[in-house]
C-alpha cells in the first residue's frame, strides 16, 4: 500500500488538532470527535495538552484513503515549541497548512509556510472555520497571496459563509488559470477555451514541485470541505519514496518513555528496511511498531517510506540518524538563547528534579540541562517554562520555581595558551602527565580536540587503543569547556594534547579525567577569552504607514536595519538585532504596527560584548580555583 507521511501545521488556535480529529473520525479511526476545549482529542494525549488546549508534543495517527496509508503527524502551533515542529517537518512527504477564515494569516503561519517551501514539502492550504461569524473568502485569498505566496490554486468556493450551514463547492474554474502560469499546455488550452483540459496531472505535478498550493475552504467542526481535502491528500500530494532494499537510512524525530520508563524512538525510514534484532549505534532493536489507526501494532520490520516505533535503543536521542545519515541536517530554526534556573520548592527533591529534567532533555535536547551548584535549562520562551513547570508537577510530583530568564552568552578564545602538569611534581596529586594547548578556531566550528603525543605515551592498558584514549580525552576537554573564565560555555576553539605520561599499572582513567580540567583552565587563562552575545537576523513586515515608527523602535533597541523593501501597502525590513532585545521588540511591535506587524528571526552569529562582560555563576568545583577543586576531588573520593 502507498504511504503518505502528512503533517498538519498551523498558528496556534487555527484549528489543526480539530482538523486531525475530523480526518480520523471520517476514516473510522475514532467513533466520536474529541474537543480541544474539553480535552478529549485523540492526538493531544498528554494531560497538560488537554488542560491547556494546546499541542505540545508531536503525535502520530494513521488512516487509509483510496489505497493510501496516511501517517498523520499533529504538531504544536505555539512558537515556544518550534523545535518540536522542526523535527516533524524533516520527515514529511506533504503538509496541510491550516489558516483561520476569521483571523487569517498570523505570524507563525508565515514562518511555517516559508520553512515548508525551503524544505520543498508539497503543501495544501485548508482555510478553516468558514462557519464562524466574520469568516472571509475573497479578501482572505488576497491576504494569502500578499502575505504568504501568490502561488495559490483555489479548489472551489465556500457557500453560506459565516453561518452554521457553511459549505464548500469544488470548482475548477480558477484552477486552470493558476496552473497555466507554469504549464504551457494548460496555458494554450486555457487561452483557447479548449474542453477537457488535463488539470489533475498538472495540479499534482505542480504541487509536488512547490509551484502551487491548492487552497480548500471548510470547517473542521462541521466537516464542511473535508471530503474535498481528503481527495486532495490522495490525488494531489506525492507518496513517500525510498528503496526498501537500499542502504538503511532513517531519522529519529521523537523519543518518549513507555509505562516501564523504557525509551521508545519514533523513526522515519528514507531507505532500506530495519528489522527486529538489528544492531544500531544506540543499541539493539527489540521490538517495532507501525502506526495503525490511533495506536501502533507490532511489526517485524519498518521499511523505506514508513514511520515506526522502536524499542531497545537505550542510547537513542532525538535527531539521531538510523544507518546512513541524510544530508541537509542543519538546524532550521534558531537555537534557544534564553536560560533559567530551576529550583525545587522542597530542597529534598533536588535528586528527583534532576532525574525528571534528564528525561525531559531526552525528549527535547535543546533544553540542554546544565548542573552545577544549581540546575538550569535552555528555553525558547515563557510558555515553555510554564509547560516544564506543569510537567514536573503532574508527571513527576516535583514542585519547582524558576528564576528570571536570562540570555545565554558564549566565550571565545582570544589567543593561544599552553599549560602542563607533570607526573611526580610536588603539586600534582595525580598519577599522570597532561599538557594541553588551546587556540582560537573558526566561528561555528565548535570544539575540536587533537592528539600530538606519541603512542607510547598513551596508557593503552587503561584505554585499550589510541582511538579510545582520544575519545576519552576529547570528552574530558569538552566537559571542562562547558564553563569558561566567565562561567559561559567556550566554543570555537582547537585543543591539542601536547604531553602525556603515566606510571604502569598505577595510573587510571580517573587521573587523566581529574587532571585535565586543571591544565585546560590554566591554558585558557593564558589564552584569555571574550564573552560574546547572540545576535539574531530579523525580517520584519509592517504596514507601510508604520515603517517610520518601526525604524525608530529598531534604532532604540540597538538593531541594525540592512535592507528595506516597500510592496503593496507593506514595508519589509531586514537586519540584525541583539538577542537580548528581541523580547522587547516582540512586546512593542503590536503597538507601533496596529497589531499587524510580523517578526521572524533566527540566530545569526555571536559578537563580542561591549563593556563589562556578564558573568555566569560557576560550579562549586570550578578548576579555576585549584585549592577548591582539589578539595572537591578529595571529597568525591572519600564518598
């Protein structure tokens, strides 16, 4: 059977979860339609999702239509959960973008369609809520063309707009005109009013190529227009491809915990076939499930084009490749640039809090849990903070408070520094020699570690091979650099091991692990670091009559507009803005743009902080303080 992996995406409250319910009901997967307001929907299964009436985690359900198995992925709409949307977008064959007939195009709507087009995901547009008072048709199509894309192919027109009896009449009258712009044969037939123009094949071809976006009107609540949309899913969107006999290649887009706290990985297979008992880097596959209706049924394998649930992969993380990695895995949206300290209300819950946050970080690696003398997590926004707080309370029984959210800075190495601790020296309590050199590297290169010592200087009886010694030392170095001279993570540097020595059989891995931070931090002190702040690249669209106010606001916030482009009553502004001022820009934009301004932004680069650099609280075993660090090591050994 043909497979279509379909995403339902929208700005929050446009009705995508209601549309998901309607599609599942129509296909007989559920016997009644759940309500978002009442918390009874199929795909919003988390208690918190039902309480708040929003989607937080992607959910997968399956139904069949016209010989096509549709694996339907319902995604979050709130921008604070954009990382969850990103992971889902990467595994889609097609998408339905839901737009409210009342509210129209909203900020997240534009971000989503631009991302779908960048990923070349064929996309249908479903204008929902035509039964609501204030629903629009022609002027909404004009808004879609002006604010989203002019590449629209209307598939019919609504009737009884704004009433409970609203319906949808399929009509190809305007379809030929839209397709003719990209197809000479359709153009010729359209101009000469030739009968029997083969529109269906042209529509499927142009939709698959991203040249047009078919537009349907309807209501997820009443079911109006949904039949026409379902026809489009089966006939317009391209099915999943991939060779089931090819090399194994897949992507993990979701990780959850089962009833016994076992890890369950959701994978989209792009090539090859994965079977039970296959061994992967993250472990051995012990069971496989494939979507069937609103659940998953056991299967012996999952093949190219399919989505599967995998058990047994203890080391799996979201974003992992299964088999051969696919190209183009660069992050689509900005990484979090905010962090907050999480504090248990009862100090005795610190251990439980840490364990709970570890599980949350498995499901969303961008949380980036950091443990020093306090626990902190990275965030996209304040709603995400509220969700984490509620999740910890309801699912883990831990009540917490959050400190005020702050910006995440980084440190970059300013020069070159080299230091060493020699085995047997009076002030070296460890049975090892470690010498390290640290120097700057290109922006965006991360932390690179190299060995520049002879093989005979490596304790093979401890690490078994040079590659394992290299891997272990690399981990020690990267762990140390999570806190630099000012407490921020050090990025974009090259660390080279210049000396190594041991005493057989006394030296242990612990000697190298404990000595490395002392040597590396001394080298870092000699090199020096610069604290750098995140800078976002922004794209701002405002009504033309508010462009002056927008420019004044950008200047006040330290933004640098680089390009301006007036078009059709709108004014586009692009440039850079400090991440610390983005929240101010978001908060003040509605007031200066009559509520119509749309802001998109993504991380662009880091730049050195002007003036006194901010300092982040360091751990209580910071190797910058040699005496305190050695006392901490002694306490750990005693325990």
